[in-house]
C-alpha cells in the first residue's frame, strides 16, 4: 500500500484529471468515474453522485479489488466493479477512466463487436463488451472478457453504455480515451454518414418562480409560451424547461415519430421512450416520467426540477439523437429492452437523483 502522502497525491491527481475531462467534454455532471491503483489489492476511486467540481480529496474512497469493500465516508462509484475487472485483467492498468463520451457511446449502440482504426499505419482494435445493466457484476465480467480478446487494447466500448480506458499514468489513460473518441467520431461521420456535431442549441427556455412562468428570452413567441404553459400544467413536478434545438434534435423532430432508448443514460434520465408529433396539429406528448416533449420540426422541450436537471436531459437527448440517426443510416443497431429501460429509470429516479439532492444541500 502507498503512503498517506502518495494516496493524497493520487486523490488530487484524480480530481485534476476529472476537471480536465469536464473541459474536454468527455464527462459531464456526475457521469463516469475515475480511479488509480494503490497496490495489487486496492485502488482509489471517485465517489457516487457527487459533481466533479465539488470533489475534495478526502471524499474519494479506497476499494478492495477482490471483494469490493471500501474505506471512507462516501460510497464508491456504482461502476466500481468495472474498475476492479480492469485492474484484475491488466497489470499495466494503473489509472482507469470510465466515460459516457458521445461518439464512442454511439458506436456502442450499433451492435458492432469491435471498432477498427489506424494510427501511423498501425491497426488499432477497440473491442465492444456485450451489454449488461449498469452497476452489475455481469457488466464487469463482459468488460473483462472483452479485454481478454485483445491483448493490445487499452480502451473498451461498453455496448449501449459508454467506454473505459486505462494506462500506466493518468496522461496515458486520457490519451487512450481521446484516441477512442477520435476513431469513434470518424466512424460515425464516415461509415454512418452522420456528420452531426454534439452540442446544445438553446431555443426558448423557461422556469417557475413563485408559481409564475419566467421566460429566459423576452422575445419568446406566444406559440411557444402556450407549449410551456401546457407542460407546466400537466407536469407539476417540472420547474424548468430547456428548449433544445441542436442539429441532431431538430433532425429527429422532423423525421422520426418514436424514439426507443439506445443508451443507458437516455433510459435513466429521459425515460422508456419518446413519442414525436408528425405534424403541427398533433397533440404534444406530455407523459409522466418522460422528461422530453418534442414539437414537430421544433426541437424538444427538456424537463427538470431544476435548470441543472433540465440541461442534463438536453445533453443526454442530444447524444441519444445522434445515436438514433447513426443507427438509421448505418442500417443496424441494438435498442434496449423496455424492461431494462423501466428498471433503470425507476432506479435513477429513486436513488441517484435523491443522492445528488442530498449531497448538494
């Protein structure tokens, strides 16, 4: 085991890397997790449900690789078993990063078994681990199996979920994650003919203040105001509406009538599926526990109990729309089962959102 000073330094390094990954867009909010090996039996990892900007070194627990027990006041990330699997499978893994980075995650929804790429005339293979519910031993076993199929790999795509990258140093792990994202973006753009950049484009958003609707843009059209009023009246739990008009979301709002989840975080945060009006005269689909309302050729209204929650739904929706378009153009993909989506959505609403509220009180 490393000394207290060395463990403290690793904790600080993890926080520094997490903030760097936030800037690069590879992680957002509390999603993803980062760890560093301490010895053959232990590693330190980011805790569950705490924003990276709010992390302090003392919050990072130490996990036993063999049995998952931990030391510290905060629970380890729910994906600690994936980290344990990586450390068991690869002795050269000293630093591990699990992200939900956009394009690698989208590749993981295509039903592929591997992603092939080239770098300086060298062929690189990124294996895809079979799907399993997040936070499960099955997912960890699938990641371990995928690593075993390719001795040279230092990045694994997790089907419908995200990716995990590792290296001997934090810099190595970050570079692996960036290399995977570059290769994934090239595949989505070139092979799936989906040249859509990830990112939000805010239209006409609003929030409730003392029961009154406040519009962020004073020039919000009356037509849009009526939509906001209808949403608030039918969803009393909603306090903020983020109007997302990104390229991907606008494309879906024009051409699709139903979105089934391709990605875990879509099922968790947005819901089990979204219906989309196919004309201007069709009624808005405002449903309980579905945190997105599409307008025909009008983008989507992303709902939350706060601006942070509504923006989170907008981020997840944008990625989900890119994945949906890529699957259509690629001609193949794997949608999540309704049962799995329902289970994840209920679990998220019951546990993770409450945890985030508790931590930030």
